[in-house]
C-alpha cells in the first residue's frame, strides 16, 4: 500500500458509528482527512442477560455503515477496515449482523475482543500530538457498551482492561424512566456499581500519573463547556476537571429528557438520555483513581487501526500489547 494514500476505518460502536479517513503525514504522524459520526444506537437491549440486536438498530446500523463507506470513498480512501465492539460481540446475532454488513458494503466486519479494543485504543492515543510529553499516564475510553482502561508506563501499554460499564448498558440497567429527571439515588446506584467493578477489576490504579479520557461523553462535556463560554469545541481547553463534571451532572440530571435536549447547548439530542449515567461513570473513575481532572483526546480506536494500516510512527512502535479482560 502506498503510505501516502488515505485509509478508512469505520468503528461500529454501541451508541455511534464513526468514520476516520487518515493518511500518514510527512512528519510520520497521522493527518485526518475526514472524521464523521452517525448516531445509530444499535445496542438497545444491551443490558439483557442474552442481548439481541433489534431489527430497528440493525437497519440503522447498516444504513450508517453504507453511508460512511460512501463518504470514505468520496474522500479518496484506498483501503477500508470495518470493526465492531461491545454491542456486536455480546449479541447473540452478532455474526448475522456482521454477515449483513459484508453483504451491504462488500467489506468484512471484524468483531474486536475486549483485549483488541483496549490495545488499539492505546495505539491510537500514542498518535495524539498533544500527548507528546506524557510518559506515564492513564487512558479511559467510555462507549455505549464498555469502558476501556489503560495504563502506560514510559509510553508503553503496561495494563489494559475492558469492563461492561458503557453508558447505554448502565442507563438501561439503572434508569427506569430516562424521560424524567434522574434522581440522586439512581446516580448513586450507577456510581456504586461502577466503583465496585473498577475495584474488582485488578486494574493498577494508584500511580501518580495524569489521566486521559476519550470517547463521546468527554467530547460532549467539553462541547457543553465551550458552548457556555461562547467558544468552538477546539478553542476550549483540553483539560476538564472533576469539579466541572460534578457540576455538569447536577445540572443535567435535574432536567427531564425533553429539556436536556433543548436547553443544554452542546449536548446532542441523541445522547441526552444516556449522558447522566455516563457522567456518573466518569466521576466514579475519578474517585477510584483519585484524579482531579482528565485531558481529552480524540485519538482512540480508529486512529490505532489507521496507524497499523499506514505503518505506525516510531513512538507508536514502542507500544506493547497487554492482556485485557473481555467485557
């Protein structure tokens, strides 16, 4: 493959389906040609003991993937990789969905294990030019179905784990009426569950190291703050404090869903129902890890796969895979 040719990565997540078209830069990093996200929510029912992808979610997912393949082609992508994460790997009909994706697009769908997902997120983080000075640090990526936790020591992945703490999963489990304001007792239940899962995971919290957070929840928290300040997202500082997240959770959870969707600038309407549980989970991570703030990064799973397709830069080549518990 010509390293200068752009490649396309499509990530079929539990809550969103995302496209990245990227090429290798002259300096050895990754240049983003196109990034696009479609809210599809294929994961309804993910909290059930034996989840099945519903036909509505499957249909939305297939259309989203087909649209993103078309967008990738229009952006000049020479190669495509389509992957799926927690919702598909945990669904009884995940293999059937994968077959339908291939029939629709002509490209196979690779269902990642929790181990693969966590380590590819780690590889992606190493392509973030804004984290160049980070050597020992934590990374967390919260999706709809799972939470990936990584610890880097000297820019190498020392530990990685995938836990079933995604915001769609926990909303379905704990929030009986997403249309209503979310009671403090419900948020406490989400937080207690997340803290217990984190504590039991064996993940090596405790190092005096900064923490990076990736995924839609962190992006949304930063976007809401930027909107309140009259800024664009990219003009807003990358660091979001624990206190800011706590205040945001208080404001969001006090509103019924209808008003979350209309009154909070920067909060996508399609994410408003799961956002309180997502923030409660982020705060549980902050509490267990004793983090006062998180640094936001856009560079996660898709960037890790793109880096592999294009040939990783020297920093990323030093990343080593670590075993992770599948969610």
